[in-house]
């Protein structure tokens, strides 16, 4: 479907690709990896025909469609979120705009309006909306968001809407540049499951190892101007890469020994007449050899080490009886939170639950409506914002940014630390506003390193970092002796760093005194207990006995005696109401039991999909993902049924 043939490309005087070839077939699942600056985005621009190769050809099969999700920004106009998700082509977008314009104006150019309706219908617009709504819900949009103008939402939500548009569009080749950057864990798992059954080919840039392990069947590594393809997921790539390098190193050493032996013979006997021809033959043999190159280590590695901060008291921070709202939306009421010195906690929960809000309340960047924030003895707070520019000045240079601190350091020390984070030479004079996402993340880390806090609050610290930089960050944080509270959608990072988990949902905090796997196991067990409890309630359900009247209980004068017919009618009415309530409660309990069982199964499936051995058994991952999709659909149906039953006012 897609062929790159002997492609070479240079940019700003530096060769990114030299004589590389690639074949992408339908249904391929390829992870594109390599350090920042290796040329991953340039490869995408060549495939998208946004740039042309210096040599070679990029060939896309006739009539094959491409869909591309950029890493950071995508446009949004006056269209609603649902309209954006359905805008699968320029023709569809134009038809939507024409229909909307006529309906808002209230006056119709009948010919233009009906032509737009016809185009909308021909392109499958009426069938697209249900699909778009399902995908938008999976990406954590609420139904109330569907009719909002996309441009009124944050950049991350706009990116989600564009991702939904691509999934609705279903191009033959899906190009994704860091698609998980703007997703929370719940949305990420949904997206991961959805891609398992995607009908086209996928070529994705990602630094999320767990995501790559779950989805790809090959890894394409950009290294030293070459494309190296490895069959299998990320874990298999790591093993095979080491094996290839060991084989290459052994072959290189053997060849060097052979060359040295041939050269020694030639040097010894070239001046001797009887041996001169043999010596010349040895030299020609060396020239004819196809030289084996020594394995090349990765270039430009980030070196990161957190200086140890001053020791704080045993209690780092406390939030007491805190209320916080965004306008009419109450996020927290009576919030209570405390962190102890050395604690390492990850915040998890559905999108919009208040994870980033809690981090900002802890950092003091949001003011609560009521309640108190108390720092422990000698506590110094460092806040690593999700949107890096919150803590950076776009007009400053990189060097000015790191020197603009409460305790500024000298230029030499600043440049030394910046150099270890790949800001070398004239890079330190770049304006902050033009930096890439990865560069902004590294700069924000430098500012923390130069003035280390003992309470570190981090919101998505791995976003835009390549895998080598993530490993360097993990290594540095594992040596860090302060308190760490963080949010991340990178499961590998969470597993490496979290010692405790705090689940946040609807303003409620539920702590888990163990690591991420402990949290998964405990939440699974909780779901199973809920299913069992619902079953017991259903089995043991008994209707309440009719209540004694207040007048009788108080010893008041009896009411006039009712006739036998009246008493029988009232008894029949009570029995009918009791029967209706019993049937209603039984339905509710049954639905709750089914939901709890499905949620428990969903946790089991998620845990299985996180295991590398799942992908070694033929078809196991595919079957699990099919089951996961079925479970999700059943949960959606049952939740709607439960909400409808709960809204009914049934009295016994």
C-alpha cells in the first residue's frame, strides 16, 4: 500500500535518511521509534507529501486514503464537536457548513440547501453521527459537549475531537504522532481496545511502551540515518536489538581480526620479491571485503540526576475541609488530603474527576473557595505543569529562562546542566516560544533540577519525552528523596514510580496503600465483591411489612371501622404496590449485579492485555479485545437501563 524506495532526505544541513526503503501493507501495525530529532516527524511529512525526498520515491497505492493526527495542534473553527468528528472529508465539512448556515439563518436558498443535504446523505452523514457519538463517548466527551463549538474547548480536547474524526473516517493508513499525549488512562485503554480491531494499517510514533506492546506487530527504528525494522512488539524489539548488536559486534571483531591478519602478511612480505604477489593478493582481498560496521550506540542521551533537596518534616502537606468549583461545577466539597515525607503517589481516575485540579490546589496555583492548605516544616513545593508554558516565559531564551529563578545560578553552571539535557551550543539562545514539546518538557525539568523542591508535583511529566529521556527521568526520580505526587497516562512510568495510588472520582478520594498492580488487583476484588453483594441482595430480598399508622402507635382514638370490602381493597392495593416495588428492586439489583460482574471482567481483560505473554499466544490478544469491545457495549446498555430504573419513583 505504501512504498518508500531508496529515499534520502537532509534538513538544515543534516542528513536524516540515507538510501532507506520501507513497505507498509494493509493491516500492518507499526511503531515508529527513535530519539527526538532522529527524523520521525520528517518521515511522516514525506509520506503526507508535505515535503519531497532529496532522492528516491514515496509511492502510495492508487485510491488509498491517509489520515494524520499531529502531535500538538490541529485547527478548529465554528463547527461543533460532533460536526468536527463527522467532517471526514472537505466535501463533508462544506456540506455541514452549508446546512448549518441555512438553518441558523432561517431563510433558505432551496437549491443550495438541498444540494448540501444530498451531499451529506451521499457521503453517509446520517450513518456517521451514531458512530461519531460512540467514539466521542469512548474518548470521554459528554453528550452535552457534542453541540459545543470545538474552538471553545482546550487544545487537548480539540485533539481528541480530531482523533475521533480520524476513527470515524477510517482511512486505509492511519498516521498517529504521539496519539496518547492528550488522553487520560481510561480513555487510553478505550482507544487501545478500539485500535485492536481497526480495519486499516497503522503507523504510529509513540514513546509509550505499554501502548506499543498492546498494539504493534513490528517496530521501525530510525537510527543513524537508517530505518531498521524489527518484528514483534516493543519488548521483543528490545531483546532482538540486543541480539542483533551482539551478532554484529562479534562479526565485526572477527572481520577486524581477519583484516589485521591479512594486513600483517602484506606488510611483512610486500618487499620480498618471492612473496610480493601474495602480499598484493591479500591487500586486494581486504579491498573486496564488504566491511561490517561496529554497532553504534545511541547518540544524544539525556543525563539526569536530581540534587537531593533539604529534608522536610514528616508531614509534607495537608488540605483541610476544602471546597473548590469551576463556576457552577463543584469539583470538591470538604476535601481532606495529607501527604507524608517520601510518599510517591499517582493520581488516577476518569477524565474530569479532578486530578489536575487537586495537583493545582496542592501547588497553590488555584485558590479554594474555603478550607486550608498547610505545608509541613521546611517544605518547598515544585510544580511541573501539564501545559509546560504555564511555568515558562515564551519571550525568554532558554538560558534566560533557567537564570530567571529565585536563586539564580551562573551562566556556566546553567549551560552545563542545559547541555546534559541536549541544549548545546547556540540552542541555549533559542526563544522558549519556538521550542518543541519535548524541548519544553526538558527545559521545565532543568528549572526543577537547578532549584530542587522536596515536594514535587508533576502533571503528565513524560509527555513529549522520548523513551531514552523517560528512562533517564525514571532513574533520576528513583534516587529522589523528596515527596512525589504525580499524574501520568504512561503505565510503564506509573509502574516504575508509584508506591501508592489515589483514585479520584466525582470529588471522592479513595487511597490504595500499594503500587499500581495492587490498585488493579484491589479494584478488581472490589468489583467482584459488589457483584456478590448484589446477588445476595437479590436472593434475600423480602418486601417490607406494612407500617403501623402513627395514630395507632400513639394510642389515639381509632378511626371509624372500615367495611370488609374496603379493607380487602386496601390490602389488594398494598400487595400490588409491594409486588411492583419488589419486581422493580429485583430488576435494579439484577442490573447492578450484571454491571459489577462486567466491570470485574473488564478489569481482568485489562490486566491480561498488560501482560507480554498474552501476545505470544496466537489470537489471544485479538479474542480479548473482541471480548472487551462486547463488554463495553454491554456496560453502556446496562448503565443506561440502570439510570432509567433508578429515575423511576416506585413506592411499596
